[in-house]
C-alpha cells in the first residue's frame, strides 16, 4: 500500500478468534436480538480494529518517508503492529515527530468516532463505531506512555537525546522505563480486580508484558551496542596485508606474509591492482603438505562491489556497508585507492562485544 509492503502475521488470526469469542457476550448485552450474529459483529470489530492499527502504522511510515527515511515494511501481529524503518532518524526532532505520528492518528480516529457515534444510523453500526472509537483512544493513550518499545518511549528517547545530547543515553533511559512498565502491566489485572483477576486478563497482561519486556531489553542491547560504534574505526581495525600474485603457492605466500609481519593477503594482477582476498578460512582448510601445490587464487574470493571499503568508513556507516555486502573479509583502501589492509568481520564483532 502506497509502495510500502504490508505483512499480516498468522498470529493475527489467533487474536481475531480471541476477540470474536470473548467479544460475543459484550455484543449480546448491547444487541440481544442478534443471536449468533453477535459473533459476526465481534469479528467485524476485530477486523476494523486492525485496520485502525494499520492506519496508526502508516502514520509512522509516511512521516518517516517524508523525512527521507526508507521504510522496509509494516507488519501486523497479535498485539498490534510495527513499522520497520531502514535507519534511525538523524535528529531528535525528526525522531520525535515520526514517533508521535502514530498515536496522533489513533487519537484522531478515536475522537472522530466518538463524534460520529450519534450521527450514524443502525444499532450495529453505532455499536461498532463506539467500540472502535474507544479502542483507538486506548491504543493512542497506551502508546504515548514513555517507555520503549512504545511510541512514547521513542519520544522520551528523543527528548533525552535533545536535551542531554546523547542518543544512546536516551535509548537506555527509555528502555529501562519499558522494563518497569512491563512489570506494572503484569500486576495490573490483580490490582484492578482486587486480587481476583480473570484468566483472560492474566493471559493478556502476560502477553503484553512479555512483548514489552522483550522490546525494551532488545532496545537496551542495541543502545549499548551503538555506544560502542566509535570503536569501529576501519583504520584501527584493519589488518595490514601483503600483495601476492594469483599463481603464487599458498606456502610461499604465507612465508612472504610472515616476513612482512602481516597476517592478510591480497591478490593483485600484473599491474598491482587488487582482484581478490585470500580467505583465512580457506587457507586453514588446506593441509600443510598440500600448500606448496595450491595457488593463492584457489584460496581467494574475487572482489565484488561492496567488498572494498574506504579508510574513512567507520561506525554505523561501516555496519551498514557490511550488512549490504556480507563477507568474512573486506579490502580497505586509502584515499588514493591503494591497498591499506584487510578488515575481518570477526574483528568488528569483537570490537562490538568488548566491554
């Protein structure tokens, strides 16, 4: 829709069935003459509810796209939905606006529904409009709570980022708030029922709390990981490399690398232009007695688009380049296009994992 892929998780059908089953008594209380038609009305509410969730997510998606942020898609699942945006907002102000767009649309739908309740004809339609309006107000207000992974958590993150100047600090604060809110959601059925909650209430609260805890914990891990991004300095992480001819035996290439005090090998042509990287895993797989008879070209991977990195690529830009072209090693060149060294994915992983 609008060029944005929309995915519906199979779990949505489970929730639709739950809403239909548990919503039938509510419909029957309001519309006692419907009989089994109450199930149809309850299912219609489930469909309309998720259509309003889709509108909520489109608020995020279209706002992000207006700011030039690519949107990968929207997914509807058993507890709502989420919009996958390809990269973070570059400023806290844009992050705040993108995060607020969804709840604002939900509250707008809720307000319009409340105003339209008295204007529509027919008991069934009036019931659906009223229930949908209330649901959108609840969704909008709940999503404004300042805790990740809710939209309000992203807004809190943006506010801390704006006034504190530290994006990662904002993520940690909002993620911790999400973990606290997850605990509160878990005990809420017991508080609201005076210690005698329904089974449905306990199960639903448990699902919401689990989703929130998982999202907040994941955001916390991402925040901590992003705090380590300054360590991803290509100049510092790249291993110095020795150029070798493609027909050179592996044993001789390793000997030359050892004499030069380097650990990586770059295959070059007769003009000295790099054409491939000798894979460490491929060399390790060659028995030592066969290395004099195997050329480095046989243990090398040809350079592809995306496997050559500039020396000034670092941080998030480096991770994005590696995601676009997955490989175990990358050639690093200086500003003149000359071979500087080889960047191993394992070294990047180690830099991100180090405390």
